């Protein structure tokens, strides 16, 4: 009943040449780029028409009756208490409407859950406040990276401070590492989180799924048009909830193969020998970069944390204590009863990155830890326990 035909003549009220993100003054859903999205789009508009027809019918009869049979025209209130015909009508008719609407809706829901025969499987891990992607099966298997907001802080501003740069077109909807998929292929997405509940969605793909710590959920999409498509975490997940966008770039098969080759070469180049012995200065320099990319949102650039939210690292007993304990905390996380947000584990970081950021925190700000250096081999040993 509700297909693309139901949307005929109903504009998206948005510039048609702009796809993949919300636009100014948009009053309808984003333009879908796959068949399932088109079905959902049609369902939405078709059901809106049904609701509009019911609204006009019910309120039309009600207002007609009120004004046509008002007391000032000499009408008197009826004395009947019930009508069997009316009772039957307003039971059967809504029931039939619900059934008619339920059939295509159920078909769409079943299709949403069919993740079989996927060409590529990708795991998306939500974390405060970024996304991690791991290509599990299919072309690109083994690729893994983090995706952070890339909008400059100067465009966003700070609490109590105005932004110093003009906002760009994709303000708060741009990332440093886009998820890349080939056009026309079925992509199975596996979702989880390592701290609180997040939610992954790309409206143009007709996919939305919660990412829950300790649970694995899945969904799928196929993108039939090359382009860049954007979404956001849509589950309130903390103070920087607004700063963890999702960007998927859909490319041709040849472009995807070239991206996979390039990405694997980049990963190989960045892979560090865990047995290499680093100097303290090398680790501090590398650790500062890791800290800026992963830790600064919660613990702040000055290491003071956020009062009543996230623990400070400057003067922290964990940082100044035994380094083995800090390695354990970085790998597996730790509950913080004094603060509402627990410290999540960061196993997705490499052994060198964990060693570097620990060394950086133990030798920065006012911290002068007795055990002031951690080598990647120590992290590797702790990880293998």
C-alpha cells in the first residue's frame, strides 16, 4: 500500500542536490539511497496521509456537529445513550486501518533484521566520544581505526568563550577518519560500546541501532549511490554527545580496493615493534599525541579533569602509584565511585600508544612519578595475562 508512489508529489523540502546530511529548513526525511530506505520513506509519508485523513474526518464531523446543532439554533441535546452500529463501526474501522498499516511496516522491520549474506562486516564501537571501526570480514578484513570529530575547537568555542573561527559547511559533522564502503554492496554492521550506551545511525541508509556495553547488536545497509553520508550518535552519552559524528564515504569498487590497499599500508607503517625500547622523550612526545586524540575531552589539557564528572590526572594516585596498576586501568578500565563516569578500557590502542600515554601522564604537569617510564613490552605482557 505504502511505497514510493505514496510519496509522489510530497517534496523533501530540501535542496535536492545536497544528500547525506540534514539541510536548513528541511521538513521531511533525508532522501534515501537504497530500496529499504525508500520503503520506509514511503511508509512514513503514507501513514502521515492516513493520519491526516483521520484527523480531518474526525474533527470535521465534530466541528460540524458542534456548530450545526448548537443550542442557539434551537437544537436540543439527544437523550440516547448508545448506538450498536456506531460502536461496531468505530471498532472495526480502526482495526482494519491498523492491519493495513501493519503489513508493510512488519515487512520493513523483518527486512531491517535480515543481516544474512553480507559482503562486508564492520564492527562499530561507541566510546566517549568517538567511534572505533574494525573490518571483520570481506574485502578490507583486518582494517581498524578510530574516527574523531575533526571540526576545529576554534569553530566550537569553549564554555564561556565565543568561537574565533567561522563555522564551515559540515560543522560538527566531519571526522578525521571516514568509514569507507563500496557502492551497491551489503554491509553488515555489528555494534557495541566500551563505556555507556551510544547509537549509530545514517538516516539516508535507513539504519539506526544502539551500541550497548557488554552486548552485540547488528544491522545492515546497502548504499546505491556514491557520495558522503553523515549521521550522529543519537543516544545521550555524556557531555560531548554532540561531538561524535558518523561519516561514511561510499565509493566505487575500484576506489574501495585502492582505499583498502592504502589503509593496510598505513597500518603496517604505523605498527610498532612492541619489543622496541623507547627513550623517555620519545614516549612523552608520542604520548602527548595519544592524549590529545583520546583523553583530553575528559581529563582536559591541563590534567585537572572536570569537577564532579571526570577524575584529574594531575596529582592522581593512580598516575603516581605503581605503573603496573595504571597499565591495568588503561587496558581494562576502572570504576570511579567518586565520579559518575567510570574509566573505560582502552584495549583498542596499541601497546606503544598505551605505554606512551602512561609515560606522558607520569611526567607531565606536576606529576613526577617514581616509576616514570613504561615500555610497550610491559603493556604487551599485561595484555596477555
